[in-house]
């Protein structure tokens, strides 16, 4: 972000909060994944079925789509009510980001349970993909600032 771009003080706080929350969700998945893989040795055992793993894969696809759709539905329904609320857009960004991250985290955890129960290595690949996507979505000041500017312009015009 250039030094000439003004940043709202509450935006800085929101970015820091979201970074902490997103990293904590990722850390939870990585911690549970370490327990499943290292302590429980889920990859050391022969696969024992695929039903739960297939459900987990379907859940991952569904959660990925939902993490794109649901937050935007929340935004569309909420923005019209924020015309007289100067901090409302920042709070809305926080809400939509937490919802999106939580959907992915839930799918990752489900796939770790599937790995723990059925020992299919590809469940771990799904978890890895979800975690990488979550990490790529960690909010930055620039990303939040641009989103807020876009929404403010939409509200004015």
C-alpha cells in the first residue's frame, strides 16, 4: 500500500483482528492435522473404506463454493442498511471474512476426521488445499481498503 493512501484507524484494527482470527483458524487445522498424522499415525495404516472420505471431499467442494457465495449474500443484504453507519462497512467486512474462513476451516477439520477414521492419504491433500486457500485469503490493509472503497462507491452511486 502506498504511503499516500489514507487508512482509517478502525480499518487497521479490523485488519489486525482478522489476521489473528484467520491465522488462529489455520493453526487449529494444522494442530489437529499434526495430531492425526503424527501422534495417531493415520497415514501409517491401510485405508479402511472411503465413504467418510468421499463425504469429506464433497463437503470441501460445497464449503469452497459456499465461502464464495454466503459472505456475498450477507454483504448484499446488509449494505443497504448501512447508509447512516460509518463503521458498519468495516464491521461487515469482519463478519464476511470470519464466515468465509470458518466454512473452509470446518471442511478441513471434517477431512481430518475422515483421514483419522479411514486413512485415505488424499483426504490430507484436500486439507492442504483448503489451508493454502485460507492462507491466501488472509486480509491485508490494501485488500480491506480497496473493498471498503468499492462498497462506499456502490453505496453513493
